[in-house]
């Protein structure tokens, strides 16, 4: 199987990120882009089993005030799902790895997909899960995810199956993730979502800061690094991020300290 890091263009000797303690806190003129699962909240056995800390929305909204609204959650989840967990959040949302964007003004745009082909992919994934106990299928508005966290021994089989589904279709691509494999629209990525938001108020002209934990976040790190920004990896794993912090609770503490600062 082709290694993910070779696919996106960096080798097994990728640099080690610096500890976040060495990072000078971004000023209010920065734009914050934050992943959700594994970054703001701990990963759970299933996507619907996460626990959102009671103080999270208030902290994010204080960051919105500090950064004049230039705060966005950039997640693999659909916007409808994010909105449920982040009710009251005042910033922008990019869901489905950027396939959906809820802009700062409230309008929503979405990458179009063929509904018949999407339904076929989703039905095939669900049929596969029926014969492989331990798999969980997550339907999305633009794709489908096969989660194997409860059956890690199925990783190779899941990836081979997902590639067999997605590779013949020019409009879809297979995306590896933590204990999961996702089929999503071709050309959709978190890096592209951040780039798009950076062309709009209130993000335009600001220094981008992106934090994430997963392989799906590497395109975001690449964009931010190429645009003189700050990239932060949460947890372990090979990365192109410039900085590192151990866990979502530690990162929330870092964000809380940032939210408590005054310009």
C-alpha cells in the first residue's frame, strides 16, 4: 500500500515540530482555523459519542471577539452535525473537509455531488459493514466513512475496499484518517477550505493559524506553512506542522489562555 506521507509529498524523515510552549501567542490580527475531533474534543469510539466540554462554546466566542470574528472550525463532520455540537458558536464553519462552508455572514455553500453515485457508494459501504462486524459506517452529505476503531485488525481490508470503490470514480477520492477511511469528493480538502476562507472577510489579510490532529489536516498545515502562518499538531504522528501539543485538553487550555488575553 502506498504510504500517505509519500502521497502528499514528504518523506519518512519529516521534521519534528517544536513544542507549543516555544510559540509566541498569536495576536488578535491572526485568523484561527481549528479542527474539531481530536483537537477541540477527545475522539470517541463513534462520532456520535463525543463529549463537548461545557465551557467550549464560550471560549470559542471569546476568541471570536478577540479576533474580530476571524475564527473557523474546519472539520470532516457535516455542518449540520457541527452545528448541533457547537450551538451558539459565532464563527464560520467548514464541514466535510471543506465540501461545505458556512461563511461568516451565515450563507452556506456546498460542493455538488451526483446523488445517485453517492447513494451507491454509501449503500456499498453499508453492505460491506454487514459482513465485517465491528465496522461503523458514517453517511455524510458528500461522502461516506468506514470507521474501524472497534476492529483495528480490519484496517488493510477497509482501505482496500474503500479504494476499490472510489478509485474508478473520477469525482471521488479515498482519504485515510485516524482509524477510518473516507470517500469524499475529489478536490475537497481542509487546505482548500482555509484558502477559500482567507479570501473573505473577516479572514482576509490575516496571519493564518491552523490546529489539527489527523492526516486529513496535513493539507491545512501545508497551506498555512506556505503562507507564513502557524501550524499546530495535536497528539502524536508524523506531520508537517511547525508546533506540537500533547492532547485536546492541553490545547483547550492553551486556547483558553489566548482567549483571556487582551489586545
